[in-house]
């Protein structure tokens, strides 16, 4: 009698383990149409694990690089070239509204600009004109995707002395 009670006790202790194993979901077989990512997502406890950004992959450039050889012809002439290609010829700062003379790259053309005019191919805006030159604010994306404003100073070009 004692042996029967021990046998029943052991049998009852294994019943929940056997039942849980029988009720467990069978893993998908080789005939399943799951992709590798879907299968690994089922095994993972983190939702959306494969749609996250890899922190070790380098970020794309923060702006579109426009080559000087191929300027945008449809853009206004003050917005076709990189900011560093323009040169400030002279500054007229005696009045209430200062102006500057800016030489266009690859041409002999000189234009008059004022504050709040656009300059450069990265949507730069002239913030200040003083005796030293132009201060241009450009908005660009940093490697993290945030838009930052960067100020660039274009100084008045030094005149070459002709002898």
C-alpha cells in the first residue's frame, strides 16, 4: 500500500510538467514561410528588435554636397554655389541699411546684397553686414539629425597691390 501511495505521488508531481510541455507552442517547422527576422523576433522578448537603428553604423552626411562643377541652374545666382566660393569685394556700412558687393564665382559679375538676403547653396541668410564683412547663418543637419544654425563670416577680400 505504501508503494502505491509513493507511485501516485510521483506520478502526480510529473503531470503538470508533462501537461505544460504538451501545451507549449511548437516552433515553426522548415515548411513555414517566416523570414529569419520574423523567426528571431518570435524568440526575442524585445518588441521591434529588428526595426531599431544600429548605433555602430556611421551616419549619412548632414547635407547634400553640391559640386562647384555642376551648380543648380534653376536656383537664383546667389544660391547656386557654396558659400566659400563667393567673395566680398566691398562693404557700404555708413547708412541705416548696410549693403555689400559680392563677386559671383566663375564670372566677373558683382551683385549688391543686403541683410536677410539668401546666399550660398545651403540656404544661408545674411544676418549682419559690418566693416569686417558678411555674417551668414546656415542651417544644416548634424550627424544626429538635429538642425543646427552655423554662422560663417565672409571677410572683405584684400586688394592686391599692382606695381
